[in-house]
């Protein structure tokens, strides 16, 4: 375990020379750096800060163990999909101290499951689909915090703007996946929900514009190509997991349509039902190393950063 972590650290150190700033202070009231600090929370989850604001993307900290995909060394309780959902509030409190915005790609539990607790605790503004909002309302999050979007909105906030990009979910179940269910204000939901009541509810991507960087975020291994034309982010959180292999030239189309971003960071590639302390080396080797090689061919100027859970790094 320790070895795997140090190999990952070494990779980050090789790929990210001089990018790690020990001076960076996410709590600072004014920006001291041009860089953007990232912390990978696992699954599709991120904490991103420019030194002024803290934005969370699909923050999923609890990493519940499921009966069908637990690790044999994980001694925590195993959940079935029709069990009542819980959040690991102690672990969230240790991991997340502040948030100004939470962007939610879709409403599956590994994206939205911890947002009710985090939104309540931080008072963050949450941007997501109407289904996401219906679930958050059931947990008592006040309307003032909720921004329901459908895709196409481009909202300016103080020091931050976000364009909402229509998207589609990963082609799960060997492409036999579609879920057209939606929640709205009339849907009767009673918290705490069961895990399988966290339905997809439609999928989004976000172009999150910070002072010095435009970050295009993904929460799935899929995208609507025409919706990404002309966005030209300099940082791409690229959905890199197995289900993309069944899509037509996914890596090439994604890297090309996004304008060969200067920095590409794989997301949603880990085993998110295993605790943070467990090794992700098998995923790094089987999914990320081949992707790094692919990007070298498709876009030699791009740097690919392999993130390590909860270890902050800065993109200058
Ligand atoms: Zn999902």
C-alpha cells in the first residue's frame, strides 16, 4: 500500500515539476498566486480553489462499501442499493472545511450522496439539475442555496462564472443503459433516501471559469461532442474509466474537441467503494498509464496529471 502510494507520488512529482506550491493557502482572502489548487476527493469529486473561492465538484467522501463491490480487507458495513443512504459525517468534517459553490454533474449517489450534508454544513451554492435540487430540498437545503439548471446557462457570480454544458451519462451495462426518470418540485421524497433513489436525473458538464484558468469538468465517461466545440479549456477533468472503451474513439474525440488542453487530469477512475487508505495502483496501471501514452500521441504538448487522493497540487 505504502509502495503504491509512493509510486503515485513519484509520478505526480515527475509530471508536475515545480508545480506544487507549499506556499498556497486556500483560505487566503486575496489571491497570492496565479495557480489553481486541486484536491482529488475520489470518484468524480474535486476541491478546486484559486485562493479566493472554493468550488467542490461532485464531492463524495463517504465511499460506502457495497455488498457487490467491497474490498475483502474493508471491515466497514456493506450497503445494498435499497438501504437507506448515510454520509460519513466525521470523515467529511475532516476532509472539507469550506465551500462556496458545489457543482453536481448528476444525481447518482457517488456524485450527490454527500452533498446534502456538505451543503448544509458550508452554506454553499449548489448548481445542478432539477432532480438534484429535488433531492436537496428533501434534505432541507434552503431554496436560496439552490440553482436548478438544464444545460446552456452561463452564470456570472462574484469572482467566478460557470457555463452549464448539456451532457450524457456513461454508457453503463455494455451500452444497455438509459434512465429517463426525473424528479421535480412535485415529487414526494423523504430523507434519508435509499441509495437507489439517487437516480441519474440527467447529466451535465461545467466550464468553471476562475481568475486565471478555465476548467472543463466531467462526471461521466461520455459527452456531446458539439456542446464542447469552442470551449477551449486550459484544464480538462477527463472522465477516464472502463466504460469509455465501448465508445467510438473517445480519447481522440475528447482531446481534439476540447482543443488539446494544456493540462488534462483523469477523473472518476478510482475504486470508489474502497476507503481512501486502500491502494488504487491497479487502476493507475490499467487505466491511467495507457491514457498518458495516448495523450502523448494525440497532444504531445499537454501534461497529464495523475492525482492522488486528498493530496493537493497546483496548476500554474
Ligand atoms: Zn452515474
